[in-house]
C-alpha cells in the first residue's frame, strides 16, 4: 500500500470472515451447483477468506421448501466439499420479514431458527416496500432474546439518504449489515451513497458479500475502498470475526 494513494484494494484488506452469502447450492436464487459453490469458495480463499456463514433465503412464499431441516440437510450433503476449499463454512439463514412471521418465532420454537451466531438473526425486507411489521418484529425478537441484524439497509429504496428511517431501526436495537459491493457502486449510485453515509456515521456492525454468483467475485476483486473508509470497514471485519467466534 502506498501512503499517498486515496484508495486501497478491498482484497488487500483483512477479509477473513463472510457473514452473508447464497453459496449453499440449489436452495435459492444464489448458486445452483456444488461445482460453482466450490469454485467460489476457492476464489474467495485465494483472497484471504477463512470462514463463511452461508445464509440462504428463508421466505415460505418464495422458497416453501427452505425449512431448517431442509437447509441443514443440504448443508450436510455438501459441507465436506465446501470445507475442502480451505474455507470453513457454517449455515444460517436470511429471514424475510413477511406478514405473520412473528408466529414462527414463538418462545417454544425459537431454537428452530438458523442463527448467524449466538442469538443473532439475519433479516431482510423487500427492496421496494418496507415490511409493515418490521418494528413489531424487531421488538418481538428482542423480547425472545434475539439480536436482529438487518441485511443491506442501503439497498432499500424507501430508506432516505437522510438516514432518518435507518436511525430509527438502529435505535430499536437492530444491527446493520453492509453489502460490500454497495460501496463499489454495483447496486447503483444511490445505494453507494447511502452505504457511504451509513458507514461514515458508524451505524453498520457487520459486512458481507451477499454473494449470488461467480461474476460477483470479479466485482469484489476490482473494488477499491476509499482511504477515508478503511478504518470503519476494518472495524466491521473485526466484528465479523467476533460473530464467527460467538
Ligand atoms: Fe442475501
């Protein structure tokens, strides 16, 4: 790294743990074959990745087969091939906040959830419409002792650049996860600008790839991080490590 450079390559950063990806093959809109999942992890290992939390979508309306048992069963089938890449994987889920989800998170069956780490649940919403029950669901999760982690808030079109809605979500005890490719502008300028603003205000806790395809690894490799964002991003990478170890 040259001290006068205004940016650094993302691949030169200490990216050892990914907390969000769709690498588990054949369960959602991410990777479709074990071969490509293995390839993805090999390529990520070459740029330093050691641990990966696989987070298939859990949304009964779109993926009715993605129950905890189905996802764990699929992981069992491929885990040895995935681990042979040098990246140790575990499986969690990305839970869509849909109307009625509260009933699937009652105290008695809370252990049925697929957690990122001890008590942490990755949740998401539609890119176009805010889930009407998001605040109630967060309160519900908190009451059950879960820590909600909202995926890629910078991509939600209904969250303004002023960050007023995002601050409200953080204030009710939700952690935020940045999609790293947002900082590279791969989801458009608006998502990029919001990602920068959220990062600069210290509102993110974790960072993930949300990887759906091999092509996104090329995007990852091409990314440069502005020097003014490096320290904040390093902190998120450290938090990823802590989550992995929890
Ligand atoms: Fe995702």
